């Protein structure tokens, strides 16, 4: 039979109250609550790219899609703003990349309907041809709405 050695840690009173509340809810000692919290934290860590020395937090897939969508929109906006410095081919490629991201949002994670995707794409194309603040405001509102739907 092994003997468990015990130690003590200082925690803020508020955290101690939370631990005590959970202890009473689950009917287990405090150390079990702390052990569960540590196990949950360790489960959220993963090897990044198969490299054990490089640890990172797991993030939901939706954060990745939101990041990709916003980056492609930002690249598109920069390309439109500085279109006299960029060839038309580059601007078209950026628009195609943004269109691909809309396709992914529509078909893989289904946060936008096909009609919304088409409407957004037509607005993007119109803005690329004739940038105006009125159109930009509508476009920003739609992109913000889609972005929030991805995250929540």
C-alpha cells in the first residue's frame, strides 16, 4: 500500500470558493476538482505539427475559418485600394481566393446560404470594379455579420 504525500498551495479566496462549490456539487474532495481541472487543461494541449517540443492550444476549427476569411477579405481590400500598383491578374486571383473562402463557408461549415454567398460575391465584384464608400459600408456590414456567425 502506498502512502500519498500531501502539500499545500496558496490560492485566492475567490478561487477557493469556486473549488468548494464544485466540491459540494460533485461530492468529492478539493484535490479531485483541482486534478480534473489540470487534466482538462493538459487535454487541450497538443503537439503542433508532430513536434513534441512545440506545444499549442487546440482551437476550434471555426477560428481557423474566421481567420482565413478575414485575411482574404483584407487582402482583397488592400488590392482594391492600391489597384493602380497591382496588375489585374493579381486582383482577380485575390478575388478568386475570397470566392473560394465563401464556397468553404457555404458548403463545409454552412454559415451562409448559397444566396448570401452569391450576393456577397456580386458585391465584392462590384466593389472591385467601382469602389465607393456606400458600397463599402454595406460590404463591411455583411462581412462582419458572416464573421460573427462563423465564430458564434
